[in-house]
C-alpha cells in the first residue's frame, strides 16, 4: 500500500512517497521521470533526507479527488472526462516505454486543476505494490450521480468487470463501455429518431429497446446478448441486497411467466427499476453515514434517572427528561475580527475559497486559493484543514501543511493568506 504525505516548500506544495531502498537513478524509468515533460504526469524529483530517498510530486494549485468531490456527485460529463483522461495517460506511459500499472489511481492521489479541469497523476517507477484502482472504483460507485439511472448502471458494470478482469478490461473494453454516455440530446434524436422522453418510454419495453439501442453489431434477434446483460445486472443487484431479501432473478425467459415455485409474475422493466432503486437508496444512506468518516450528531441530550413523585400516590415513578439543546449550542460561527458573522456552520463542514461554485464561504481575496481551507466537525470537536492552498492556512499564527488538520477552540484565529477569521 502506497503511503504518501504532504509537505510545503518555499513556493510549492508536494506529495511525497518514501523509497524503501535507495533507488538506482541510472535505471530507465527514473531517468525518464526526472527528465519530465510527460503530459498528465505530475512533476517529479528525487530528494535525499537523512540518508532516506523520497519521490516528490508537485501538486501546487491542484486538488485531490477525495476532497473535491466529497459533497457533490460525479455526473456523466465527469465520468466520460475521467476515462478519456485515463486512456490518454495510459497511452502516454506506453509511448515513453513506461508501465501503465505503475500509475497511482486512489482518489486521494489523483489531482485535478481547479482552473483547467485537467487531471494530474502520480507515476511510481518500479512499483511493487497495489496501485489503488480498486479504491477508485469504490469511490466512483459511492459518489456517482444517482439521479442518472443509465450512468449508475454503467458505473456499476465497470466496477464489476474490473473486479472480474482487472488490467485486461482497462486496456480497451472500458472505453467503449463509457462511450455510450457521450450521446448528446441532439445526437440521440438524430441517431435514434427519438427524444429523451421517448427513450425513457421505450426503456420500459426492453424487448424492443435492446435491439434498437445496441446496434446490429452487438445484439441478435434471439436476445442472447441481453441474457449476458441481465446476468450481470442480477449479480450486481444481489451484491447489494439486504440479508432478509430474496435474490434478484432478472435473466430473460423469466418474464411474463410465473416464476418457478412462486406463482408470481415478474416483468423485466419493473425488476430492473426495483433493482436500481434499491441500490440507489441503500448507497445514499451509506454515503450520508460515512461521508468524510463521520455522520450527523444527535441534536438533543438527555438527563437520566430523574425521579418524579406523585403526591397522590404511595409509589415513586422513574423517568427521563428530554432536554432540547439551544441552537446556540449546536452551531459554530466564522466571524471577522469586528464581530461580523461570515458563516454559520450548520452542515458540519464549511469549505472556504474563491471558486464560487465549489465552496460554502466565498472570499474573493487575491491571496486566497480557489479551495483554500475547510472547517469541519468530527464528533464534538471542530477542526481546520488546509486544502493545498498556495499562500497557506494558519491557526493562531502556526502554518498548516497541505491537508493537515488542527483542532479548533472558541476564539481561535484562522488566517487565510492575509485574511483573518475568528472561530466562535
């Protein structure tokens, strides 16, 4: 497992990985990486500190995917863009005779430029460890836009096929699977002769939809190819069923007839819809409970073992008093030095920066980064985290490293570049 850490230089921010043994810098991959200039690869250098060797990657003005997409879903534009970038970066590695398996794919070590949207990747020469692709698949499954059923099915299918076929699937087939997401409204109408609304209506009649939408090269009239699709859908759906639920049975030949031993009629369209709905609802709860590693805290406290005495009774009755916390005790504020309230933290997290559509507290100061810092709640405590800012985040005068987190107390001063904020 790759272990990385963040360090701040005089003008740049870096993520670094320690080499377990001193590298032979004469080897080809080290020479190529130090030479630099490979499109999509993060700038690379080797530094020696106290007889240890570290690989440094420049991440200045970039944000890792885990932070950038913690509170918003991955839509089909992003998914298409990401896999297009994956194809290019793997081809670029091969062009320079580098091994694509040495690219790092976990979402905390893939960086996106907030201005251009371009992805930046770590390449570890002679990697002898997991490259994090399984983590990336889990990240996409848990953050996909669940309002887009077609996208959900595509992402779950990609994750399942990668699990079964590994690097072989990523070498070619994944890109043709993602290509279907690129169809625009105008292309859909020109290519299929129908609008999105008509498409959704036809989707409820999959016996006719399959032959039309998958094309003459991929679907036969006998429907054998659709059997493979439904076998895969059945496998994905059963992976997400609750223990008390019966296994999903979606294979062709079971629709419009009584299921064996059940006496129930199950139609294909309703079964597929039910499967996707269950996956969406269950995964939504999972994301709400575990996003950032902590969930919502109770909004009330109780005082136990309070004794009530009824003057007209000879017996005492024990009970519990419900004590509602005031809103003042539940929330924390970010304020100016003069006492002006800038933001009330009600959602357990507040991202500060000047990229208006990505942050909670917008500050259009020259020295503040697009996504500069984050104040968040963990249990009963609040923390300040630097989000790889250019000019730094300070807590009571002490500068934080990129992505470093420090506990906050009432009255603490937060400084973002030259801007001061009081945590209250």
